[in-house]
C-alpha cells in the first residue's frame, strides 16, 4: 500500500506563495493519477487539483484555476502543488491522495484510495 506524506504547509500572507510536496512510498505511485484536496474550517473536504499518471493532463477546481499548479515527478515518487496568489479563503488542511485510475482524474473522495495525513496552510489577510 502506498504511504503518502505531505510537507510544505505553513503561514503566509495574502498574495504569497507556497509549494506543497507529497512523497509517496510503494510501487504503484506511477501507475495511477494523484490529487490534492483541502478541508477548510467548518467545511467539507473538497477537490483542488488532479493529475493523470504521466502528468500529461491536469484538472483544477474553479476556485484555484490560474493560481495553483499540480505536477508530479514519477522518478522520485513526488507530487507537488504550487500555490500562488493565496488568499484567506485558501486556508485549509491540504491532503494528497492516490487515485484509482491511470487516466481519469477523480473529483470526489471515493475515487481515491490512499490519503496523506495533511498539511496545514494558513493565509493571513
């Protein structure tokens, strides 16, 4: 089973940037798509961004489109989330997740099989 460990969260001022990383262990990392979700205070966990197995296709929630970029490096089993122009509404715990399909980018939690422990991102105004 793949284990996922996120890092890179922290406190940043509005307008700033952060880069989240997710390190994966296990043999199946490069076989399936990956995604990032987030859960803000008092909110449901929501899809943020996803990438297919090879990294050739990405998809973003409307709320982060144009500001966030997902990428992956299968050689070192990592997936990244570059977050620019952050605003207080982006404050959340961010989770990395392993998808169940090589080509489909799942938009719901049940389309992902393994999850990291999450990393906190706090954006101050």
